[in-house]
């Protein structure tokens, strides 16, 4: 029994002693907090000290401690904690007429007012946050709508060349050529034509670079196109178009089909092969003007001592000449003055004559001549310069869009740029 009593006594003693030690330590920090406020008005440091004091305090029993906590938290705008300590003050304060009590009462009212404002502001900020989150979700949805719509305005091609004066351009995809306009409309798909050229308002699509057997021409002046007649329609022995020269602005195109003693001259405006209808009259005039010595019933011409097959008319009085049993042009006769341009020393091919110039090819060299074969400056492509305001935009490899007047276009449909699209729904 004595042992039990002794144990209980020791436990109580040490508990009271420990409680006294905690209370004393808490008082040290409380005093330090008050000193910091009095000397430097540093409420942040005072809060650090006050919180250390609270670690050694189970329950606040002194009004001055509750008053200190309320002041510190009030100055640091933590009004919820300030209200808690202020309420604790009123639970333990006995003298309701004291100056401290009246000051705490004034502070309590102010704390409640500030807390009310703070809670209202927090609620406003939370509502604003929710509203902003909804707006962001709405904007994200609009962005998805725009991106999906934008895909429909895109063209999947490898490259788009420069538009001509009639707003058409070549494009390339998978090593094939097609035609597109400046409203992102595919006119001719890039499916089978491996070679192409654009000149003087006409676009030619060829199934092969050399000796093509299929050629599609597109007249950008009229916005229509068609296939050239088969080579065999021009000459039963021909199987390909041979060499193709540049089309001219009058619509004339010259090709040199194989197995033929005459180039094929084609009118791209009238969609027909052009041949000399009065060949005998032409020969009579040539003989009359001493350009040729004579001609025979087979409509062959003799120049000096040689007989030639007269291979049609390229315009400007320029005539290809062939030798029997050789389908390669032997020479070109410039009938204006009788000049002979031998292919061995001058040109392999001559194109349509127009506006005082004709294109010539010798090997890989291209040049231009006048009616008597004299070299002149290069003919300018008057339809090469684009006057519109469409711009080709490369989004990524193989994906393009065309913008016009600040919007993306495809045919007659338009799509604003994303910032303008989003702004419209604000």
C-alpha cells in the first residue's frame, strides 16, 4: 500500500514539475514575442515565437496571451486565427470594464469585419477561378473545333509552285504533278503526270519527261483543259509526242512526234491540230521569191542541189526540212530571206513563232531567235506574275493551307485564323 502511494506521489510530482517547466518555457517565448513587437514591430518574427510558445501550452488561461495571439494574427491578416484567439480572450477575461477588454472588443469587431471581407473575396476569387476554368474548357473546345475545321481547309501535297496571272499553279505530290488554284481547289489531281510545265497561261501535264505518250493541257485563260490528240491521230506511225516546246500566248504549241516528217502544231485555244491547208500555194510563193529552186508533185522542195520534205509551218515563215527516210529534222528554212539553219550546227528543235520570237533547243541549251534565225533576248512570260493576294502557308511537311485577306480559304469557304475565331466567341 505504501508502495502504491509512493508511486502515485512521484507521478503527480513529476507531472506538476513538467507542467511548470512547459509553462515557464511558454512564458519565455511570449515575453520574447512582446519584446519583438515593442522594439521592431516585426509581427512575422513575433508569430514564430508565439507559435513556439503554443507548443508548450495545452490551453490558454491568461487573457494577455490570447490578446497577443489575436493581435499578431490580425496584423498578419490571418483573420480566422485572430478571431479564434479573440474569442478565447473573452472566455477567460473577467473584468469587462477594463481598458484591455474594451480594446479587445474593438479589435474583435474589426476582425469580424475584415474576416467577412476576406471570406467574400475568397468566394469571389473561387468563383472567378471556376469561371476561368469553364472559360478555358470552352476555349479548348473551340480550339478543337477550329483545328478539326482547319484540317478540312488543308491540302495534302508535297509542294505548291507559284501561281500565274490567272491564279493557277502546279503542285506536286508523290512525284506526280497536278493543278491547283489560289482558293486551294484541286483542279487536276496529281495521279499520273510525272512531268509538267507552265508558260504563257497554259499548263502542260506529261506522263513522262521524255517522249511522253499522254499530255493534258489546261488553258488558264479560260479555265478549261483537255488531252492532246493521240500522236497516232496526227501521224499513224507516231507513238509519242517526242520533244515538246513551250506553248506561246497565241495558243500555239509545237511537238515533234516520232516517225513523222512534220512537227505537230496544235492550237490550244481552238483545240485542233493546225496544218498548212494550201501547201502548194506556199511552195509557189517560195519559188516565186527564189527561196527554193523548185518543188515536185510530192510537194518536196529543192534548195540549191538538195531535195527536202517540207515539214509544215512553225509560224513566221519558218519551215522544218527533212531528208527522205530520216525522221530527224535536217534543217529549218527561214523563208523571209532563205536562211538555212542546219540541225547539225544550229538547232535540234524550234517552237512556235509568235511576237517576233521562237524558242530553240540545241542539246540542253535553250535560246530564242527571230524570223531569220538571229538570236534575240528571251521571251518574257507575261502570264507568270501573280497579282492576287493569296499566300501559301506550309503547316508541316506535306500539309499546306492558302490564306487570303487574313482568312484561310478553300473554294468559297473561309475560316478565320484561330485568334480571330476565338475572339468571335468571347
